[in-house]
C-alpha cells in the first residue's frame, strides 16, 4: 500500500489530505482519498491516479467516501483524468456517499463522464458487468 499526503501546513493553504493506493483485484487499483479535496490538494490525487493509469490497468476505482469536502474547482482535474482514462480505454470508477460530492461531480462541465457508485462493492459489481 502506498500512502501520500501533506497534512496541515504552516500557511494553512492545504488541509489534511491523503491518498492510499491498494489493489482491489488484479489489474484494478483502488485509491482511497481522505480529507479536503481542493485546488491546493487535487494534484496529490491526480498524481496517484496518473501513476495507476500509467501502468495500463483494466480499471481504476477511486474511493472518495473519505472526503470531508470536494471543492468544485477541483472537479476539473477529475474530468481531465476521466478523459485520459477514456482515451486509454481504462475504466475509471468513483465511489461517493452521494450528497454534495455527487452534486459537485455531476454538475461540473464533463460531469456526465463520471461512473459513480455508492460503495466499492457496487463499483466492483459494475466491473464484472463491464467485462
């Protein structure tokens, strides 16, 4: 498992944020994001997803249920990642608790590209159906 994250910084421009990478099943990395996803922290998530995409997996599941906040300005990066995954024919699945996170994802330009699930198990079932 890989962990990365910044924690609190003296200038307080970045709230605690961390990304853990594990393997859901062969060819399918699972990223779990925790904390506040904002323009100041989204680069950490982007770098983790890009490392996974660079390995040409079958799919990447990104669990956002540990987010305390998803700022709309950070969603553009997620849209760009979804486009990159689509061009490479790699499934990119997001797991959320619904509510404000879903609204931020779906209402963003390009938000119709997101494959959103309410649990990791639901995303994994979708992987089997997409096979």
